[in-house]
């Protein structure tokens, strides 16, 4: 899927799952929830009974679902609090066994759970238990249920105590068939112990289900748990499946049912990822139960208190720009001279903190407001944070990734000069996205780097109407020195270009200069896009030439041929000048170019305007040129490349 299409794509599922309107309120169509707690945990129960330490003697005979969970709650308490929402579920049922029925009856009366909705499957031992599939079928048959059903194992530990179950229902309503919840296995978990799903990343359809696969059968690490949404017209498949099984088969699992339904019956079933861990404690021992409980409790205890700080760096376009927006090729580099930094910390409500300098709300006088507005405009960084958060929520909803109900406070800082074409806006968006991904445990598999660059561009162009191309977002995602090919064929076939990180060792000393009072860099693009879309020969040929210069520059970089690279940088500027013309480039940019050339330096625009980047191989003239730029009122600095492989700052990304 091309992320640039997200705006139109998002609108369809939203219209589909908002089904009812009453009294002006939009509601989800209610469904039935069934909690399964009928398993016989003989291993865990026996080990608790025989434990010599005395630490667990008070838990002897307690059903698995009523054992202590995270934050001191019983495991079942968490699930009951999660689904006890009348606007989502018309009824909630609990299926247990005869051996533990009295425990759950007492639990129901103590927790305002309707006792009449506790279903007894009649089994008293592991040997005669019905199994999860048969227990679900019993609940549906005995209560004559004819609604969509959510099924959850009530004795399942969930690492995330804050996820929003309404998101699951919304995603289920947006799909035409069943929904299976899955998560990514922890490093210590073996795929052979779980039901593993293979999921199509574009449609979210589960292409194959493997129940506890042997090593080598699949590379997937996506594990299904007993957490499903089933449409009412599929409920009959449960009895069909059970009729195919041997009599008195008590070990029939839901995994086997999904294998049959997906792999054999070719029924469409979809998947939704929860960025958290689950542990079904059905047949685990005491050591496994305490291990997972400790691990999940530790995550809950410490993760909220740790702020997340992420940086994204300014960039300079060394070759090919601005052809990135015209199916060209470019080479760009992140620089550690300037950066944007975003900090996220968990908080009771969601707060976006204005920057005191970039988002001013107080001024010394009307004259002060006039001067600041004239120089810096009206648009600070707060809109970038807000637009990124909005787009992130849309992306996760569309991709079937359920987010927790945690809130956070976002604040940002940046030292990237404004309006000089160094990708300051996209740096803030990129850093914000990094924070959100870490906070919600979104992995590179969920949002791969090429798609991430598309996402950042989409935030700016679709949400904020900023004129931009992909180059800046790609190099800020990959970081370092990056070659980028945005050919039409690649963009149409895969939705993104070909991106290659280049060797950064022994680079020459590049320099950067920028205007102290720049104009809005976004205006530099002028009418070139319309001319390109109209296939004006001058523009079309220029973009092809930009791509050729970029390939030559890549060779020069690989060969360490700095003289050739310098010549190519000059050619890049002259080509750009021929397309955009002097009036569009502006007197400030032309003045800086002319000044650099007086000292024999190669020079070009690193971005949309307001700054120049250069390469001067004569060290003596380089010093003189620096002084000349400073005397002309420009800011001058030597570039310090940002090499991601050489930076591992603790607590920063």
C-alpha cells in the first residue's frame, strides 16, 4: 500500500464501522462477549498444592482465572473490567466447569457479574473436559445466541493493562469476516508453543494458520491467542468442525479449528496486532506463571515513568535535488550540526506543549509581534506534533494495530534554522513519530523505513499542505549518507523508491551557509510542478539530467574523486537555475552562490532555498571564504556529518 493514499483509504473503514447514531451519538453495533474459563489446570494447581515454601498455600484450589494478575487484580477481574461496557456488549457470558463452578459463582456475585450468565459445562476432570471450541459451541447453543461474538480466554495474562477493546471491535466491523488477535512473540518464546499466523501486510488477511508448528515450517513470529471476533453466520462452522472430530476428544484446540477454517475451508479471516504480550496459563507450571507475572508486572511498573527522547537531524541535499518530487534521483546527508528533539512522557491526559520561541503566545509589544511574525511567519512546530499524532492514530487503525489507552505529554525543541531549506519541519515530524512508535511498541515490521518516510511526507503534504518531496524524509529515517532513486516505475510498483546507504568514511569537508533573514523556503518550487505535469520538455529533460548527475556523484563518492564531485555540484546548481530562473531562486540565494564561486568553491542549494552547501578543496581559500560570508551577514559553519553507526547515545534515538 502506498502511504500517500492514506487520506482516501482511511475514510472508508470509518464510515463502515460507525453503524448506529442515537441522540446525536455515534456508537458501535453491540455484540456478545464470551469468556472461557473452563480449563482444568492440573499442572499449576498440583504444583501450588505441593509447594513447600508456603508462599502459595492460600492459592490452593483457586481456579487459574482467579489467580493474582498484574497490579494485584485477579486475572479475570482485568478481563471483566475490559469488557463490562454496555455500549459495546449486550451480554457477557462466562463458561466454566463443574469442578470450579462455585468459585465463579461467588466471584460473579462479588463483582456484579450476572450469575445467570455463568455457564457450567459439566466437566470435573481434565480427561472429560469439553475443550475450548466445544465450550464456545455450548454457550452459543444453550443460550440460542445469534449475534456476532467476541471470545476471550479469561485465564490469560495480558502485559498491557490499558488497551482499548473498542479499537478491536472497530477494526472487526471494518472487515468482512472473522478477526484473530495476535502479537509478536518475546525473544524467549518458542513458536512451537503457539498458534502462529502468517498475515498479508496489505489486506491483513491471515494467509495461513499453523498450530504449534515445528521448526522451519514458518518464519513468522506472530502468535495467535484465544481472543477472537466471530460473525454470527460463521458460528455454525463450530458444530461442523466438532462433528469431524473423534468422540470424547478433549484436546481439540482453537488453533486446530482455525487451521481447518483458514487452511482447508479457505474462509477469509483477518488479523489485528496488539503491541503487547499474552500468556495463556492453561497448562503451565508454577515457575512459568510466576515468571510471566513478574515480567509483565515489571513492565507496568517502570515503563510509564521513563521519558522517551528522540532526535532527528537536519539534512543537506548534495546532489539531484529538487528532482525527488519529479521521479528523479538524489543524494542527501544528515548533519549533526542541527537537530530536532522530541520528548514524550506518559501523563493522565494528552498534552502538546507549545515551544516558548517557536509557538509564541505572549509578546513584548505590538511591534515585537510584528517583527517576529514578519520574520518567522505564523506556523510553529505545535501543528507538526498534532498532525503526526492524528496521522499515527489513523495509520494504526487502518493497519489493524490496537493502541493502548495511555496518554502522554509531547514537547519539542529544535536548533534547525527556520525557512532555510534544511528540513526542519520533517525533522520534528520524524522525531515525534519515533517517540510514538517506542511508546506504543510499534516495530520496524509494523512501520518499515520506506513506508515511514512516506508517512512523514503524508503528514506534511496532506495534513498541513507543506510543499515537499520524499528526499528529506527518507534521509532522516535512514540517517547518514543516502542515495535515493524515485523512478516512476519503482514508485508505482512498490510505493517507494530504492534507498541505499553509502559509505561515510573519509568524506571531504563540506560547508554550509544560510541567510540570517530568509524568506519562506516553500515558495521556491514555483510553477515547476505544473510544467512537469504538463510534460514541458525543458523540465522533463532537466529531471532526467538531475538523475544522471546523481549517478555520477555516487560513483565519485565511491571513488573518493572529490574534484569530480565538486564539478557535479556546480552543474546541479546551473541545471536548477535553468529550470527555476533567477527570479524564483531569489537574490539572497544567488548572492551566496556568487560569493562562494569567488573563492573557487563548488556550491549548490541543499534544499528549497535560504541556504547553500559547498565543497572547497583549497583550504586557504576556505578560511577566507568563511570570513567573507560572515561579513556579508550570513551564518557560516563547517558540516559535521551525522553517521548513525557511529552514534549510540543512551536514551536517545
